[in-house]
C-alpha cells in the first residue's frame, strides 16, 4: 500500500513540476514582441520613404 501511494505521489509531483508549457508561452511572448517591433519599425520606415519619394517627385516636377 505504501509503495502505491509513493508512486501516486511521484506521478502527481511530476505533473505539477512540468515546464514544457512554460517554454511555449515564453516563445510566444518573444514572437509577439518581435512582431510588434517589426510593425512599429515598418510604420516609421514607410513614413520616411513616403516623405523621401514625395520630395524627389516634387523636385523632379519643378525641374522638368
């Protein structure tokens, strides 16, 4: 009887201490952070490119 209880205790303890799900959550958070940074960076890049091409277009229009 004591041996069975010890086995049940060890199984329950191993289930509680499992960390596989924690790794998945950490990876998901890292991916979300990278995606957020990429979206923000692309917004600033798009604004800068738009201003640069507008400047080029106005310069070409005024000189042609």
